[in-house]
């Protein structure tokens, strides 16, 4: 077996093992309350990794990232940019859904820093195995996990930063922020968000063709 094929197979196996391990993780309280963990998915060794905050209600129930309302908004952006979701590696900084109950509804709550810190080693291991050329941080929780510092998203968005390993990190809003925003300003906010994401287009378009080694679900 060629070295590259062997490397891809190893990374795929390790990522699947990590997916099962995060499901059993109780390093913070969130794991005991969630339906399941939501691990990353996408091609191993994707050039571009997109990191969100945490799973939402739909993601928690189905076990896949970026499939709820914010995920649909992200998919719309991917289509407008001429990207393809199946050539991106999508994950979250926090692997379990944090919520509060209001009646029968589960309402999203922002993860505390200690919860993001507890999940950081999972994200770092994902990055080490996928080995992206660059990362896109959607929102403050993701940006802080990737850059190791507090990030003022509104003033630092739309430009490249560098993490401790020298990888490029593009900071922008999480799509849920657009959904929560003023409807009268939504079109303008959408265009600005697309402009932010478009800074990663050159990296995406250099991506190699998709291989058979892709983490799309738990084995």
C-alpha cells in the first residue's frame, strides 16, 4: 500500500475512534445531557476545515454537524461561493449540545469557557489528523479555541490570523448570528459574511479531488 494511502487510512480510522470516544466523554457536564456527541465530517486531509461553536438541536438528534437552520444558511453560502460541502471538513469546537429547557423546547446556550477548554484536545487531535492548510472559525467560541485567546469577532472578522502552529485561521461570524440579527439588515450582513468567507476561496479551489477516505458517519 502506498504511503499516502496508508496515511489516509490511519487518519480515517483514528478519527472514527475519536468520534466514538467523544460520545462517551464526560470531561464536562454537557455529555451527560446531550443525545450524542456530534463529531466532524468530511474528507480526511481536506485543505479547508470549518469550525463552528457547538451542535444545535437538530445536530444533536441526528449526530451530524451543520444540518440545522444555521447549517442550511452555511450550505447556501457554500453554493454561492462555488464551493462544495463534500470537500470541506466540518466540525465544532464543542462536541455536545448545550441547552436549557423551556417547556418541551431545548434552547441553545453558549458553551462556557471551561466546557470549550474540556473539548479542546478533541479539536486539536482532529486538526492534527485532518491536517488542513487553513481553518475558518465561525464565531467567538471557535475563534478562541483555535487562536488560544479571546477574539473580538466583529473587529477581527474578515481577515487571516495565525495560530500557535503557524496555520492560517479566518475569523468570521457564525451563521446563527445572521439568523438572530435585525431582518432589515440581513441582506447587508449576508453580503459581508460572504465577503469574509470568500477570502478562503483560493485555498478551497486548490483542493485535491475527493478521496474515498471521508469521515461522514460513525463506523
